[in-house]
C-alpha cells in the first residue's frame, strides 16, 4: 500500500515591495535575519542594509522585492547607537567576543576625564577601522586574516562623529582589577566603526578599552519605534502577508522628496531627465508621482534632474 501524499504547507502570501525594519536580536547575524525574513515575506528577493555584528542588537533595515534596489542609499545614511565601553581592558576583537589582550585597570578615571576624552573624537575624523571588519585586504576579509593569526593594518578613512555623549559610568571589577563601564550615545556617518571609537577612547585615556554592548537605535529616518522583532513577524497568520513600509515612505526616510507632475513622472519612468527645480539639492532625491508612488531616485546636474534608479518603469 502506498503512503498517503503529504500535504504541502501553504506558501505565505508575498509581501509588497517595501521595507521591513527589524529589531535584530543578539546572537543573530544579519544574514540569519534575511534568511528568516525570506520565509516571512514569501519571497527570496530580500536583502539588508548596514550589517550588524552578531553581538549587536537594534535597527536592521531589510528590503523586500524592488526595495532591495534602495538599500545602497540606506547604507549611506547616518546611524545612531547606544553602546557600553569598558575602559581598562582590551581584547583581540575590540569587543566582548575577543580574547583579553590587556588588563590595565581604570579605577582612577572620573566621568570628567571620560567626557574630556570624547571631545577630540567628535567631528570629522580620520579613523582606522577595526581590524576585525569586513574590509577586504588583498581579496580577503580583514576579519578572516585576523582570525587566522595575521597582523592586519588598515588605512585611516574619513568619518564624521556627529555626537559622542557620555550617558553614565559604572565602576566594575575584572579579576580583582578595577575597570570603568561607560554608557554612551553616538551619532555617526556611514562607515564609522563604534568598536574603533571604543578602542580610541581607551587609548586616549591611556588604559585601553573595548565595546561590551551595542544597540543601533536609528538608520537615517528608520528608528526603533517602527521596528518589529523577529518573534512578532513570525506570529503573523499564514494567510496574512508581512506589512512593509511602501517604497516612497522608505525613500523619504533617507533622502529629500520631490513631488512630480504627471508629465515629469512619465518622463522619468522612461529614464528621461527632467528640469531641475530651484533649491533642489544635488541628490539623491525621491521623485514621487502625484498618486504617491515612487517613480525614481534622481540627482541634479547641469540644471537637469537625471534618474539614477527607476523604480516605476514605463
């Protein structure tokens, strides 16, 4: 007797093209989150903007469908973090996941000392990225080289630290040595490594330091108040599609908007340039049709607004 054929589980309805803002849990890689959300969104066309380390939590912007094409512009947005820096102890990875490399202690430091040391680390900087980063060195990721025991030196890069605010300090003891845990809020440009800020703050105070906690609270206009947890998304009924932030709203979260006329929307949908408007920034701009849909992203050059990405082709 042949076995009864197994019923295939119904496929979740595909989510509309748009953005999901996820509150990433600790212990998950950004790739893990994308894999889970492919099931939630009912499509394999899912990607993320701005990788978070497994130890980090908070805002991870995930694009679904055509919104994956917007992610390049989301990655470039400013980001805000809450973090804890342990002063007086260093590690091989500049965070809590690495092996200890020194324990100098920081028992004599005061809050005023720490605040004063953040001042030179605020504003435009030349920052040496963390060696445990995804930057490629001769074709291999820097973190792979470090984990293989190689010494890696990366070139400094221009970044901007818009805010480096000390929220509080707490004395702690590690193996009988006094250290200082510092809670901070930082707002930084794309490409800034918060681990490197922790490292440099410790170096400036002469005691060393590393990152023990990191929570991203904002990417551009995407903040925690609109983020869902993976558990919340997993609890959606099987016949209900995941609710995404529409393309136009997603674009507005990271760039200025230009509302088009019907004729301009048609021209851009064909990939044609339109006349620039007085006061338009160089770009990119979210070019939105009269019906509220996102037509294209445009940049202004030579008096013309030219599409760099068309989302609503003719």
